[in-house]
């Protein structure tokens, strides 16, 4: 193997290179330090939030260093978009995977051997092949970048055995630095990744997990399809993801949305590969606004302008929830994350957890589910809870960008209603689940109630004047406030706690949570250091014209629109209205390569508006 001697250390004026190549006016926190560490030949381990700029931390070194950076990415479906995005900025990039035919693979290997590639994207399975490793032997390499590095840890939420082969990289390529990146590692997972990859005195970065442009909201799950349509009202033209747990739910939800005028497509492992690819491409290229997907099936989404993510079912752990909501607002613009929470989801997930044979794995999964359920049911600052899970303390008392802090949640006095529910639990012997108790309170006409004689209880029908969903909400709040305990198992039963007895006998009052639905995402209050500065108010009509132009150019080149320019870039154009190449170069995201490719077309739209834009700071 040739010794891949790295090029000279990074130039002192990295910000100038950043602006020229990528069109960014400055680094986000930690990026410059990571780039300098990589270029100096040092291993790196970085935990950075989705949208925090991880890819730049290996793409810029690949531009500066002599040799090829090999990027290990777990999703073949994402590689083409990653290559298109890198190529759009002027980098020499290719991917090498099973989607290529023999002639295409030969051409990639030719370019690799000829030193024409800054970046080569491969899967961990490909890198484990001896034949492929032999191909890399004589090639001048400058870096191995391991994306989604948490997949190598059995303590992580998405362990993949194929990643274990990456532990050989340091041994087989001792002169090539290794940089590992992830968005979701807890401190325990972080230590495990560093050990498994045998990183050598790595430069370690643990950036803030905060994504202040994301608005977090939790609503009681009552009528999923009605709630989805209500949420999507007024979001015409915005891109978003709806997560469902099962394939059947994905199919029915996508169909229901289409019946009501929403351009929604299903995406799950039961669809054939060609259909999945067609649906993902349609979403990435803004031809379909909404993708409905299973939580369990990993989607290769690098789309920067996802404006909302809805979990219509409870995720199984906080790591998955954070990663999936992180697909929203990658461009730094405001985005909305809605979770519809029903306690029935806990029992469904717990059913599968109880069937895990390994004791340690089963206990760990149950603990993760408990943490997820607590996040959804405890009405405290969502951001504080989420960051706290990853060991980060949120410094403010009020984040301003979650439903609790924004005032969407209020407590109302409901002691009498709570006593009705608690009495029904006691009078049925504390041996039944939530649905049966609600049937008692509402006076439902069921054979099960008659068989047990519960239609003759004193509490039968005391709440018939209100719908079942109201009483289920009261019951959920009683559980969340630890007035009622829920047993484990496939058929959980309800029982009063000491606090529940106090409420039932009038020794303590009960106040339940009342939430209102939001149909619009609020602008954020301030931002974290890891986020780009907020774009100014812009002319919406001009933005739509620029967006249509972007779509035409993207279709002509066969790439997703966000690869041409992000929403953020178009927002700045629609605010400042640049009319010369020099002014356009001053817009975030307009580097020299994109200016050359697209500048003339965008200036043709903006030129007639000369003198009408805001002054650029």
C-alpha cells in the first residue's frame, strides 16, 4: 500500500476557501477546528446534530488534501444525492455500489486510480470486501469518513453488524486519518465507537444537540387522519414526512391524504425497490409534498427543505425520535415536529420488546421506551427533556419553541372528572385496561360490560355527556401525573396509586392538560451557536418565482431542487434581490461553481427588480 502523504496543513484563510467553494460566509461552531484536525492528519470523533454541517467537515478537507476521501455511508439510496450535492459545489465525487452496471463501476475505478476523485462514497458492506480493499491499496487516500458512526455500537439505537468490519481500517491503512461522525450518540455510545474504530488520540467534539429552528409539539392521539389533515391545512407546497409504525398504516394514511388533496406517497420495506426509488425521487424533487414512511425502515433523506415531520405513532426510543425529527429544517429555516401520543402505542411496542430473548437487550429496550413515553406524557419543556436525554443541560428556563413554552399547553381544573375515572377503575376491581374503563364511564353498550355486570355499576354512564376521547385524555393525564399505574404485558391493566387515592377522596385536586393544535410553525426566538443566522423577511411572490425556476433547472439536470439551491438561499435572494454576479455571490450558498452554473438564470429573474431589495448587512 502506498503511503498517502497528506498535503500541507490547511491554509490560514479557511473562511475564504469556505466562501469560494460552498458559498458560506462563516463556519458553524466546531467545523473549522475539525477541518484543521483532519488536514493535519489527526483522527476525529464528532457528535453533531443533523443539519449541523457534518458533511462539510470531510468535504472541505477532501478539497484541500491530496488524495481521495472515502466516505462510508449506510444508505445506498442516499449516495447519488450526496454525490450530486458534492459535484454541484465543484468537487470530484462518485459512489461505488450495486446500483451501477459493470461499465459504470469500471469508470469509477478508473477515476479513482487516476486520482480524479475528491470523494468516493461506499457502503460498509463494500468496504468489507477483500477485493475492494485490494483496489484501495495502491490509491492515494487522504481520509476515511465514517458517517452514521453510531451503527458500529451495540449500545446504539441502530446497530448494524456490517459496521464492525470498519475496525480494520486503522490496521490496514495506518497512515490515513479516520473521522467518525454521528448525530445521536450518548456518552456511552461515544466511548464504544472510539474503542471499536481504534481511533488514535482523536480530536473529540461533542456539539450541542439543540436545533432551535425546530418547533416540538405533542398532541393526544385521537383521530389520526383528522389530525393530520388539520395540521396540513395551510401547509400547501411544503415538504414533510409522516411516520407510521406499520406498513398497513402507511398505506391507508397515504391513501387518505391523497383522497383529500394532499400529494402523499407511501414508503416502506414491503414495496418493491423500484417503487421505493420512484417515491423517494418524487419527494426529493418536490414532485410529491409528503412521504408517509415506516419508522422501522431507514429512508435515505438528505433533503434540506423538509418543513415538518409528524410522528403519528410513538417512536420506540428517544434516539430514533431525535434522528427522525432531525430530518426537518436541515437548511436552518423554521420547521415543525409533531408527535401524536396515545398510550395504546406503548403496549404495542412493549409486546415486541417482551419477545426479545436476550435479557440485557430486552431491559435496555424497555428503558428506552419508558424514556420516550415520559417525554411524550410529561408536559415540561420538550427541548429541555430531549437535550437532557443526551446529557446536555439546556441553559434557558423557556425555549420559546415548543408547545409547552409557547403557551399551547394549559392546566384546567378537572378533579370531578378525575374522580369519575378513578372510581370506575376501583369499582371494576383494578383488573381492566383503559378502553374498558372509558366504556364504563361513557356508558357504552357492549357485551363485555354486560358479561361482567359493569353496566350496573354506580359509575356506569356518569360521563355520557362527553366523547370517549375526552375521557381517554383525562385517563392519560392521570397516568402521566402518577395517579394511575399501568401494568406491564400485552394486556396492561390500571390501578390507583397513593396519589390517585388522594384525588379520589378529595384530599388533592387534579388539573389536566389542555392543548391546542397549531397549524403554523412559529418563527424561532433567537438561535443556538450551531445554527446559521436567521434569514430576513422576504418577498413571498419572488420566492415562489425563484422556486419554480429552481425546479425547472433541477429537472433539466436530473437532481433534486435543494441541490441547486436551498430554501434558505432562495429566501435571501427574495429579500436582498441581488442583480449582479458580485451581489449574487454575497448570498449564502452561492459558491463559485454554482454561480457559474446557475447565476445567469437567477439573475434573469432578479434583474428587473433592481433597487427594490433590502440592504445587505
